[in-house]
């Protein structure tokens, strides 16, 4: 992820048009398809434990171990299976909370773009 060098205390970003940078995806996370991940960190706390940004993934199936995250889907659709928990269907306008340590499988049906806030341990 790339962090802006000097982000003002208050700002606005039009999420659908924001330019994102490729973020390498660990090949071991890919279950099927050829998903591509892009993103941009818009703000990072001075201790590096809070991140706010934009993230996008193209169709495919991937696994992940989650951080403590709140996100809102701007576009696209996905099914997120939480190991030992619920299966979440997310699309435009949906807010989702993932808990730190959740092991998930993301089936991305349409390129999904989200705005997020992550809290790291």
C-alpha cells in the first residue's frame, strides 16, 4: 500500500475515480481465477496502527486472515465466508465489519471496490 506523503487533517476523495496502485497478492491466497488487487492508503496514524483507504479486487476466489476492519462497498459484489461464522453477501452501499483473526474466503463476483478503516494490533 502507498501512503500519501502529506495528507491534510480533513479531505475528500471521490472513491469511484481514485487512482489505485497494484498490491501484490500472495499466490497461496488464490483459490481460483486470476484476481488482481489494487489499493491506496489515504491516511495512516503516526503509530501505524490505524489505516484508512481504498481497496479493490477483480473477480476470483481468495483466502485471507483479517484485521479489525470496517468497510463500505462502493461497487461490485462478493460473498465472504467467515470460517466458523456467517457467510456475508456484500454489494454497493453495504457496510461490513470483520474481526481481527477471522479466516475468510472471498468469492468476488464483480470487481469490488471498498473504502476501509483498519485497526492493527
